[in-house]
C-alpha cells in the first residue's frame, strides 16, 4: 500500500492525512475479494524499515493501526474474514499486540477471506527469525540438518499456514519489492501500477485480478 505520503503532499496535507485516507481503501479491497476470486489477501501495512520515519509519523501509524482494529474488527468478523498478522511483534506496543491477538482469535473460525496484515514485517527479518528457530530445533535434536530443504524452511516462516502469493500488486509507481514476502514470491506475478494507494479502487483491483487470470504461469517449466 504505497503512495499515501505523496497523495497527502499533493493536497498540501500532512503525511498522516494520506495514511488515514489509505486505511479507508482497505475495506473495499477486502470486501471485493470473493467477487474477484481472491481467497488470500496480504496487505503490507508497516515494514521493518518504516521505523526510520519521523517519530511523529511512526506514532501516528501505530495509533492508526489501533484505531483501525477497534473500528473495523466487528465488520471484518461479520464479513467472514479470518485475520492473521505476520511480522515481528517484539517492537510493537503491548496494547496493539493484545488487539492483534484478540482479532486473530475472534476471527479464527472464518473462511470467506483470509486476510493477512504484515506489520513490522520484513522478508529478510522473517527469514533470519525462521533460521534462528530452525537452528534451535537442530540444536535440540528435533531436526536433522540433512532434512533441511525447500519444504522444511518455509514451515518456520511467519506465513507457514499460507499459500505462496500468486499476484503481488505494488501501487505508486515504484518498481521495487521492498522486502515483501521474499521467499514466498519466488514465482509470483508482479503488477507495478502508478495509482497512489488512497486512489486504489475496487474496479482497479478487479481489473488486475482479471488480467492475472489471463496470464500463463510456467514455474520454470516449458509448456507442453
Ligand atoms: C504508505 O505509503 C506505506 C506505509 C508505510 C503505511 P508511504 O507512506 O510510503 O507513501 P509515500 O511513498 O511517501 O508516498
Ligand atoms: Mg512509500
């Protein structure tokens, strides 16, 4: 969800105004998932690098996350969204962590849309944390190093219950991955679009999903 800051600047408003506008777009994207055939939606809300922003912006974003959960939890549950959070929780404040836990617990039985929110998430950080836990299992004798392969490692990632992404959409004209689902996106299709996140619409989402449906994916093989 990139481009909130520029969207606000274009309007002569503070960056946080853009983040609030961006947050408002999330609901319609979630709610259009069943119509466009998306069962798993992952949104990148805050990266491990975003702490480098000013204290005002970081605090504003954290407060926005708390407010968003408070405001949207009921609607998400009613809609049938199962919410999960990925990322490292250690740097988040206790109040927010509790809200994240409660939302995950409340929606645990839902299946209509699997919504994953990446919060204090970084792909490299995730792989490093996974490797640490894997090494711990080896040191305890729970895992044989000979058994470490492409199937074993992802079991230690935050996304262990989720399928790999089919399509990654990045808004705001930047053609970068910025540490998002690095391992998981090895064979993802990418769409880099110019729209700033607060302008991203249900219609554009539907278009991108339809285009994706027409792509040929070979996963390194040759079509026979
Ligand atoms: C939102 O967009 C991303 C978040 C960290 C919430 P930005 O804040 O990166 O917006 P730009 O890139 O400055 O326009
Ligand atoms: Mg940005």
